[in-house]
C-alpha cells in the first residue's frame, strides 16, 4: 500500500499489520455469523421468502416475475436514462459554448441557467414538469433529468476548458483560426477528452436519479419491486430488493470502472500522473457536490 | 404569485424541516464519514476493505433505493422497532452522505504530496506530529471545498424525503401544488427560491474558500 502516512513497513510492522488483519477479519466473521444466526432465527433463508424468484405462488411463473422486473422495470429506467442522457449532453455542450461568449450581457443567461439548475433538487424539477407543465410521468422524469444534468455537464465542460494551457488558444490564433474554429477544433475536443471520466461519472448520477421516478409515479425498477411485493406478499421484499439493488450496482459499478479505466489510460498516454490524480479528485467532486449524490 | 405570499407560513415550516434534516444529517454523516475515511487510510487491510466496499456500494446506489430499503425492506428482516418518517429520512440521508464525505476526506489526505510526510519523518517528527503539523493542515484546505459541495448535494437530497412521508420543503410544495393546481408553477418557484436560499450561499462560500486556500504545489 502506498500512503502518505507511513513508510514501507519493516518486518515488525508487517507482523503487527498481519496480526491486526487477522483480528479484524475475525471480528468481521463474528459479525457476519451473528447476522446469519439472526436471519436464520427470523426464517429469512426459508424457501417461502425466496421462491418468488424461481417458483412464485398465485399461479405465476418465474418468467412473469423476471419479465416485470427486468423488461418492464429496468426497461423503463433505462428508457428514461437513454432519452435524457443524449439531450443533457447536447444541451450541456450548447450551454458551455454559450458561456464562452465574449460579452458579459450575452453570456449572462447561460450563467444564470447553469447556476440556477445546479442549485435545485432534481425531484423539484420533475414535479415542476408534472404539476406546472402538465407533462406525463415519463416526460416529467426526462425533463427533470435533462434540466439538471445539462447544467452539471456545462459546468464540467467549463472546468475542462479552463484546465487547458493558455498556449493552445494562443497557438490557434497565431495560425489564423477564428474564435469559433479555435473553440470547436482545438479547445473543446481536448476539454471533452480530459473530462471524459467526469462525464461518465455524471451518467452514473443520471441513472441513479432516474429512480426518483418512483416518487413522481413513473413505473420504473423500484416501482416494479414494490408492485411484485404487494402482489405476492411483503415477505418477498428482501428477495426482490436484492435483485433490484444488484441490477443498479452492476450497471453503475461497470460505468464507474470504465470512467476510472479511461482516466488511468489517458494518464499513461500523454498526460502525467498528476492528471490522473486531478481527474479522480474531479470525479469525487463532481459526483456529490457539483453533485453526484 | 399571490400563492407564495398567501402560504408563506407553510413554506417557512417546510423550510425549517429541510434545514433541520440537512443539519442533523450533515453532523451524523460527517461523524460516520470521518470514521470511514480513517478506516480507509488505516494500515489494517480488512478495515480498508470494509470501508472501501461501503463507499463503493453506497456511491453507486440511488438514494431512493436507500429510503426504499429502510421503509419497505428492513421491516421484513425481523422484529425491529418501528421508526417514524423523520428518523427514516435522517438515517437514509446520513448513511448515504457518509460515503461521499469519506471519499472527499480520503482524496484530500491523498492529495498531500508523499514527499511532505517523508520529509516530516526524515526530520524526526513522530507519527502524531507528522499528522498534526504537516499532513492534516494541508489536507483540510483541499477537503473543505468538496466537503461543502457534498453538503450542498445533501441539502438537495433532503427533497427525496418528500417521497417517503416527510413534509419538508418539497413535500410542502407538492401539497400546495395539488391544492392550487392552477398556480402550480408559482408554488414550485416558491419552493425553488427557498432551496436556492441555502444552496447558492453555500456554493459561493465553497468558491471563496477554494480561491482563498488555493496554493501551488
């Protein structure tokens, strides 16, 4: 392990760490065992808690259950995300370009839009679509996701443009490119490349936020978990939840892993190790605050 | 427009609930997040793994799913004492935000150059001195702006509690919006103003701190 805090351990420290790891692992096992014991006592592992996944009651087949979860539930989640993501990217790009204009008066609306929507909950914008604009649930979910994420994406691209060395612009002007040529052929391609990990991290956020559809009445993955549990009985909530949570984790962890892989790769080719560290900090920052919560 | 001034009491009541949720969840997630971050940089492998797993799993889980778990799934785990909506929201928001706090703190500690700590040890400072005099003062500067951003996100995330029985700002807006359907947009613009009252000043503080503590390495 490389850490700021310690030197490479010598034999004594290594033995101590080894001992500590053993004790820690022991404690963890004890905790797990206690959990399993509790679960067994409450009958959590009995077949009647899980058979909804392979042999459901009420004359339904397992295929029905999986279809309602994966095809209808996850399908609806992915559909909302798949419509919202490209729109948010395009509008975010447009806002980022708008924000680079020279005159403060022209630039102001873009700045206001970005700052405004960055500071508001996604759920509020979904309700705005639903209650104020009269959209249906699907449109309201997409509206909320697009409006919020375009502001964040514009902000990510702005940070990417700001991180480029000044010489890039100067060189482009020196060879006679116009302002827009400089922006579109020199600066933006580099900004997008530097910020690719942050942009992918933002897609994870978008996908996570699509679950807010549950609250505004869009029948997505969480809703299909709830529907199945209400139909088959609340005792199946655990099994159904594990499927739903597993689906989210698999998709999001894959996307996060791709983001990290890209940032490592771009660090190796051309960039420096500092870029990779910078990217990681940016992913961390964009995720929660600028927000990826 | 009148709908906002007419229902100012309801707005303020909702705003207070949102503020309470935000502050309490911020304190709880800060405590849990610091523990997680400490585990994450500890020399014991198992503890590092536990903390890393928690952070990775929670960061990739929707907050709605955390609420969903506490409200619908946890009661099926056995005879647990029932908890009210407010406590549920507090629990979900704290467990969720702690992962982001831990990540911000960890990247702050790691952003301090390795040479700094090596030099500190080379001049004979103890572990405690190294941490207190060299690493943490530098780490805190890098950590504060992202941490403020985490809490801005937390403020916005408290709105999810509206979907699970808490009448905070968003929940208030939803109720008023249904009652005054004709003025739906004004009701929600009122809600937006109250959220911006928290998030924009916090954002300005984060930016100011960032500029103030910016230093070249």
